[in-house]
């Protein structure tokens, strides 16, 4: 049975007990990944909808060395392409910040500086209204969230959602092609759903 948190979303906003993942939730990172693959590595048929597993080696017919090179480019912000925001993210995140105060973003990237710069340049969110914590590991997110008193986390990686749930943190799964497997978590299909969820 899928859990519905629809009626209590506003309470997480009021109590400031929510936080967000970055890649695949706020930033359209897989589109960037695919664009680099097409334009710089000759992978002409690589598009985000073909990425149906977070473990890219399971769903893409691309050698591991090439995958690692592209991922490294994305994570280190070493690219000429534009990393776009997920539709609606800018307006809704800024509304949430107005209502709740500074927002927390927890990323599994090893370094958060490029994320901070992107949030400021792309979403107009400076360090006065947001904080970024880079864990370097998917499994380290739960401990960070617990230490900050967060009870709800918006995440696109299904495996991380299971880990968070075991740690007592309520996951909200941001629907993407790579997380379409059975689960019981509350889902949102985009930022308009999140706006309704939080009541902004």
C-alpha cells in the first residue's frame, strides 16, 4: 500500500522538518549527463528516458570507462553545457524559503561548492536562504538529516528512500524513469505536486 502524506505536508513546512536531494529533484542532472554523452562521446541515442536504473551500467549499453568519465564531468562541474532546473523548482523553492526560512539540500556528491554556486546562479538562492551539505555517500544522508532534526526528505533514488525509511525519516519519492519499481512511498510527479503537498 502506498503511503499518502498529503494531509500532513503543511506540518512539515510549519515545523521546518523537511529537506531536499539535489540531482534529479532540483537539477535536471540526467539531461545534462545525456547531453554530454551525445555531444562529446558520440552516444547519439542517449536520452534521459532511456535511463531506467540508477545503476547506469544496467540500463545503458555504454562501457564503464565512458560512464565514469561522463559522471566525473557532471559531478566536478567540468562541462560547457547548461545544467537546467527541474520545471517549477525555482519559484516553488523560493516560496518555501519565504515561508519556512533557509532550506537544506543534502547531496551525495563529494563536494557541495558547485551545488551552492548553481543554486545562487540558477535559482537565485544564496547562502542566506539555503544550506548545502555534501555527504559523498547515499547512505550518509540519513545521519545528516537526523542530526538536523529533519523528518521528511524529497529524493529520486529509490534505494535511498528505503534506507531513509529504515532510519525513521519519511521519504517522498520524486518520480523519474529510474525509480519505477514497486514501493510504498508517497510520490510526487514534479514541483507542482510539491507545491500542493506543502500548500504554497
